[in-house]
């Protein structure tokens, strides 16, 4: 069990480093994700307001 958790932690850490390096070279992707999250939350709030 402990070895499995260590492997999962190592994989998650490696994925975090790779993700950090990718987004460091492509900052426009972060901005696109921020805009997508804002649009999604705006849509959800609008639908909730319509139901009330």
C-alpha cells in the first residue's frame, strides 16, 4: 500500500512539473482556460437566475 501511494505521489509530482513547464512556455493557454471558466460560471449563474 505504501509503495503504491509513493508511486502515485511521484506520478502526480512529475505531471505537475511537466504541466508547469508547458504553461510557462504557453501563457496564452492559461488565459484561455480562465476565460472559459468565467464564461461557464456566467452561464450557470444566468440559468439559475432564470429559474427563480
